[in-house]
């Protein structure tokens, strides 16, 4: 058996069975061997569990763990992080899926954070809505750690020890931004090093069903305010940051993009 090169953690509450299967298989089918840990919740559906049981019979590198008592989204990720047996750990949400080379391409960089950027697809996973490629030059031009953290996008491959050094994903701030924006910001404050892969390797499924980004706007703003409190953002800067992030809250990405493009055309 080949040694696993990285671990992919997938937190799972409840998901459509076909989307879950696509997600998990994309992690299991990486071009380098990976350990895949799906962290389930007490509410995870029987049909979701059946999908995982079927895949476990076919893939010895698939592990299923139960999140701790009273843990939410962030806690589920931390359960997966603590269970990981490899030095490098990536995160994947159960709506989404990875390019088959996402881990291999990310492992070429020996930094604490590797970010790839993402492609946004419609709910069927066939029509491309947006491509979000990243470059290191654009990242380095960002004047603040907040803007740097906001710029980086999934897929993330982290050095596990660095993430655990900051206590993992912060379970006190809520669900919005805990796994990316706040975690990245916290790591950067601790001197984490960053690399960017020149390809978008994370496939984001944009849909109108249950998703963290579709929670009520006020709930997401409340989580964002906790992040800004944590990082000591001044009242002067807070309003602009909230306005920048909250345009995406509560609506599918394609709806927001259509609105932004429409407003831009009116200006011209």
C-alpha cells in the first residue's frame, strides 16, 4: 500500500446523496494517495451514511468519524484535523468537489498554507459560472492581513502542525468564515507562509439549497463581527469590511454576480 501524502477532511451534516458521492470520490481519486476523513454529525441522514458505508467497502483510505458532543461546523473540522495521520491537511465541503490533481499540485509547495483558487459551477456541476484564479503577485500587493486572508480561496492545503498551533478552527465565532477567512487571518498573524497554485482546482457548487453561505444575512454578519472583534479591527475600517463581505451573504453566487454586472452596466 502506498503511503498517504495528505489528508482531506470533509465535514458532513446532511447532503444530497449524489453530491456527497461526487465530493468524496473526488477526494478518494486524487492523483497522489490521500487519507480521506468524513466527519459526520448526529443529524447526518441514514442515506448519507449508506453512501459512506458503500464507499468504505471499496476504499480502505476512507475513514468516518463522529464529531464531538455539542460541536458545530468548526468543531467537526477540528475532529478531522486531530484525526489526520499526515503532515498536510486539506478541507473540502460536501457540496463541492476537487480537481483530481488538487493535492498533487499543492504538495509541490512547502509552505504552511497553499491556496488554489476555485471554479464556480451551477447546481448540476456542469455549467461554469465563474473562475477565480489567484496569483502570488496579487496576493502580495494586498496591504493588510485582512485583505490577504480575504483574497485566498479554496482549495487549501495546510501544514497540520501550524493549524494546531493556533488551536485549529475557532469554534467560538460561528460558522461563516471560520474555516477559511478567520483561520487564514489567524495563521498569517502567527507568521504562516503562503504559496499559490496557478490553477483553480476547487470546484464550488452554487445552489439554492442548504449551504453556509445561504444562511440569513444577519446571522452571517454577526459571525463576521466576531471575527473583526477577534482581530482588533477598528470602527473606522469595520463598516467597509462588512459591506465588502456581506454582498455575498444569503444569495447564490450567480445571483450576486448578475446583480453586480447589471449595476456595472448601468454606470456605463
